[in-house]
């Protein structure tokens, strides 16, 4: 016989903020601040359980506003590719000086990743997104108005600061607010990344064919639209109850699986941005022609990020898919390294690389969020910091290696680093397999 008190306890409804219940429902709308609170405190030990029927394409307007801003933000990565040779010739800059447009942008992005969680956990996601977008608009416009390569490099650094605030927070907002579950949110985020990377070079080529200033002003205008959409459509998000410390992204590297996947990202991004930063100089094409080449590359990034990666993961599992993908990416870079003077070979290798980059982006991002025993915003900041260091240093190193040796060296080095990433990732095989099963 139960006492009246026990009976009342049995009938008492389960609290809605109990761990696991909030992510288990395919809720379309998210109360203001709930995404911040959940993401700031919930450990990212694995994908959240979701109904199989939930679609990643049915989202509230706020999520679509952030996703649109992501598209424009990711345009900035490949936007300058088609105008690199034009900048070199018109501003009397060496290729290694021009590649600093990538280095200043990505290294500042990497370092700023360490403080994005600290800022967001005090200001709230919306304010952080708005500040990041405003910085991108400002510095993209200043880069377009610049008159020297040193000035543009400096403005790209400011652009990178805004990009860091935006990228880390946007991923957290989409994962926390999107319907369709954790995997659906990642697909939506990677779709935005793929569309942005695909259209960025084409837009850069079209506008760069008119003037090298065009791509910078184009991004500033589009980001201003994204800024307005975010202000209007994203609900206010007060600062979460748990404030993140500045040390968390670095101390998170004590967790072996997170450290291994992050360093794998660094090695892979070294090869990725060697291709992105220096391959345009090998093809000897106009801005619009380079735009079309990198549009084909970006199209494969988008298709394989959204469709190829999930299919390969279901068939082979995350670790085996990534081992094969990284090895094939290394082979692709080695082909460019062996035949840097063959225009058709370089063009085909650049376009094909998009497939490997798309698969890697989706699966490594998902793996990092799944294996990390820390809150997901912390995991995102840690991974972003480590991988963007590799992406930022690689283009400048490629330019210097060509100046001191020849075009073979940077791409063969990139092939070695990407292959080393596959070897390193194999040491986290058990953690990746466990994340797949859960």
C-alpha cells in the first residue's frame, strides 16, 4: 500500500527541462533563450534522439534567417579565389602576399573562436550574431574601398573576427532551435555551408570580372540583408544561465577523442586551403573562368555534404568513410603536386576535391559534436580554433614554398598532411564507432 505522498509523486508530471526530453520532441518553435540554455549546459556526448519522420527542411523563420546568413558568411571563404591573380597583378603583390588574405582572415577567426563562447554566454546568441554580422558588413566594405594589399589584409582580419562570432554562434543556434534533430540540424548547417562555398567563387568571378572591388562590396550588401533578417526574425535570446569561462575551449583538448578529431581537422584543412589558396595561380584563367571552376568545386561540396556523407556513413560508418575520404583527398592533392603545370589536370583535380571536402565537412563536424564530453558550443569553439589555424597558415606557407622551391612542394606537403590526418583519426576509432551506434 502506497502512502498518499507516494501516490502524488507518481502522478506528478515529468519536468519539461529534464535531460533528454527537450531534444526528443520535434518542436518547431523555440522559446527565447531556450536554445542558449540547453546548448550552454548540455554535454555533447552523442546525437539527440529524434523521430525518424522529422524533416530538416521544415524550420521556423528564425532558423532560416540564420541559415541564410550562414550562406552569405561561407561565400566569404571562396569569394576571393577568382580575384587572387587580379589582386596580385593590379596591386603589385606577390602570390604569397595575396594569400595573406586567407591567412589574416582564418587565423583571426581561429583565435577569436576561443572567446566566442565567453561572449555569447554573456550577451546571448542574438546579440552575438548581430555584432558578428555588423563587423563582417563593415570590414567587407572597407576591404572593397581599400587601395593597398596591406590594407585589404588588415580589413580581412577584422572580417575574420566577425566571422568567428557569427560561425560559432550560428551553429549553436541552428543545433539548438532547428526541428528535425541533431543530425537534421547538421545537414541544414552543412547545406548552408555548401551553397555558400559553391556560389561564393561564382559571385566573386562575376563581380571580379568588373573590378576586384566588386566581390567585397557584394558580400557587404548581402550581409547587410542577412543582418536585417536576423534582427527582425530571430527572437530575443537572453544570456544563458551558465556563463562559459575563457579557458573551456582549451581545457576541452584534454579529452582525447576531441583533441584527435580537432587535430585531424587541422591536418585536413592544411591540404584544403593549400588547394583553395594557391591553385588559382596554377590555372592561368580570368576571374570569371576561375569562378566557374570553383563553382563546380563548390557544387560537389554541397552535394556530397548533404547527400553523399549521410549515405556513406550509413553504408560504411563514420570512421571507415573518413579514412577512405582522407586518403582519396591526399591522392587528389598529390596529382596537383605532380602535374602543377598541366592546366586541365589542375582544373579537374580542384573540382573533384569538392566531393572529398563535402564528405569530410559533414562527418567531422558531426563526429566532433558527438564524441565531445563538453557542451556543444565549447566543442565547436575548440574544433574551430584548431582547424582554422591549419587553414590560415597553409596558403601563406604554399606561397613561400613556391617562391623558395617550386609548385610541386606545397601540394605534395598537403597530400602528406591529409594522409597523416587519416592515420591520426584511426586512433579514435572506438569513440567514433560508439558515437555511430548511439
